[in-house]
């Protein structure tokens, strides 16, 4: 499995903000510099599993959510993931995604 460190970092950033922590506060708690935490959140640097597990524990999110987007705690995690993907898409790409989703939705309803 190839890890998307940008997506992992984005999920960590969202979890940090949801918890109400600044980068400075979280960096202080885990004993790293703010620039290092910023590089993790932007996907500019890789994070090891031990550090990831530590941060997840502090933020109250599961490792599986951060790594894969799967969460037993949130039935709407796919909405967040889709919104994250769509925000970076051009209007043409959004239209294509919409058309594909419509085709898939119609195919599922015909079963």
C-alpha cells in the first residue's frame, strides 16, 4: 500500500483543528518543532507509525482513519474525503466526477 502523505497530513490537520489545538500546542505536546509538524500536515515529510500513533492518541482519532479514511466513529467520513478531493478539482473535473457518480448510482438502482 502506497501512503499518500499529503492526505494523511490533511486528515491530521483537520483532527488537530477539531480538537482545538494550534500547531504550536500540538508540537509542544509531542515534543517536535512547529515547522516539522507543519511539514507533516502538508505531506512534505513522512511520519513514522510510532509518531502517528502518538498523535492519533492525543487527537482522539484512529490510525485507520488517518491512514485510510475509515472510521467507525464517523459514518460520514466519505463525505469529508470527497469534499477534500473536490475542492482541488477544476470545474471540468467536477463535472466528470458527477457524471461518473450518476452512472454508478443508476447502475446500483437497477439491481
